C-alpha cells in the first residue's frame, strides 16, 4: 500500500527560502521546477490564460491531467498575459523578487518579451537565470521546434537497439534527463551565488544533456581517437533479460563472483573453468557464445526457483514488474516510495516521494498541484499590488484566477 500523507505545513527542504519564477511548460522545465519545489523552494508557475498544455493531458480526474498533477505539486500558479505591457510589468516584479528564473521557450523569446537575463543582471546580481532549450541558440537546427523524439533521433537514443530498424525509447527520457541536469545546474549556480554574491545565466540544451548521458557506455567506440584502438560490440541490454520455463527474469551479474554464482545457480558451474568465460575481457569477446549457453540453461527453471537460487548465490536479479505490479512491489512498499494525498479537485492522488532524502532538511510534499491561477491574487498581493490594482488587472484580462480562488476572496 502507498503511504497516505496530509498536505500542508512549511517547506522543510534545503532550498526553503529560495523563490523560483517558473515560466516553463510541458515536461523538461516543470519536472526540474518540481524537483526544486520538493527540496523546499517556493515555485511560482507562470502560465498563460490557456494554461500549460499538459493540464489537458489524459487520463484526467475532474479536469486535472495525470502527468501535469505529478509534475507540478509543491507549486503556486500565477495566470498571466505576457502579451500585454501590464503583464510584462507583473512578470518583471516577480522576477525581481526571485532567486531563480526558469524558462524553456525557444532561444530569444524571453528577450523579445523584455524579460531576458540582461534586463535583470545589473539590479539583481545574485539572480540565477536558467534557460532550457532543444539544441542551443546556434547551428542548423537552432530554429526548429524540438521535442523529446527529435533529441532521441539526433543524439543516438533511437539507434540504441543496434540494428537497422530504429526504435524510440518508450519514455520521454530526453526531457527527463534534461530536467535532472537543469535542477543540478541551478543548485550549483545558487551555491556559487551564495559564495560569491554573483549569479549567472545557465543554459541547458536537451541535446547536451542527452549526449552527456549516453556517452560513457553507448559511445565508447568514439572516445579514443588514436589509431589502432580496438572497437567493441555495442551494448545490448537485452542480454540481462532471460526467459524461464514460466516467464521472465532479469539478472545483471557484473563482478566475477556474481558471474560464477550465476553459473552455479544455473547448474553450469563448469563454465567458470572455461577459458572463454574466466575473466571479464574473455567473456566480452565471447559474449554471444555465453549468452547461448546461459539462455538454454535459464529455460530449465521456473522464475520462482531461479529467484531462490540467485538469493543463495548473491546474484543481482529481479522479477519483471508490469506497470500495474510496480505499486505492489514489496521493496517499494517497504520504502514508502509511493505516497497518496487528497487533492481538492482530483481526489485521491498517488505520487512518488521526493527522490533525495535529506536527514536534517527533509524534502516534503506539502502542497497539491494548483489549478490554473489558483494563487494569482495571493502572489500579486505579495508583490505589493493593492486589492484595487488586483481587481483592475483581472478586469483588464491581464491576470486570471481560478473560480475557487476568486470565490474564496469574495
């Protein structure tokens, strides 16, 4: 069962007190901002009147899209028309009160709005201004619209299968890698700003993030440029999946002791004495032969029996969880890795706990994913706008508040 939590309370994470103006949308920026929010930052999500398109994603619970709900917890929503001068003035006030700006428009958009880094650098020397984009500001692809699949194609992700038929990773993996890279980069820049008193512009391209992620293990044939370097077969992670006589199991023995333990568990102990499989280098050169031998051994056992044998031999293994099985995995339950909370509109929501667990400044899920403009009035008041000015901004369609937020104020 997932652990049920009650929302509310103060931010307790290591970024408590840090204010983030989040102009990003869809996946890469919102996941990054969500990480910062989990770590205690006050994240203000700035949205147009149409809202982040992921609000309309499926499945939905009473108008709340599932992916949007997962990515945008621990945030407040300011609905703002940036196509108006007054809207830009509101955004300027927000940025001037913030420690971090995050945006993932195409290069140049924030500058054309008058909200680029150079506008604020002199008056806010400690500002960290993070821009996520597809492929950077220069080069033949710089003006293209770029999403995850495009980066998978450019970076080599789509060719990982290793044969003539490309295949996309069935996940928005490049968006997520970029999110993780951006969150780390922002925190590093905040650390430097605290030490030096000077912030900076931080550019994170999805293509850079994908290349850095892929290079150590999938591009190792392209690392050494001297002549005569041995080329090795491309990694094939299907080697870690094995059919049993009643299903499948995953194993990943790496060290010699784990390999030889696998041999014993499969009643193939004699393979440890075979010079083709005696050490890591030899096994790599004869990996197809080894795979054939082991595959023929795996199918002689049931999945349950293999699990018991691998436990005895201390072999890294796992049963294969279908998506619906993940939430019931005993390890996930023991860790309280999945949480549930009551959302005022969507009802009961399940979400992963913050991935980083801090002993002294614990991350927490303290606020539900906001409705569009749910906190507009409160944020404007904190920026110094009077009630009359806030009403005027609403009447002139510069800002928007959710119906519930307006009703609560009346």
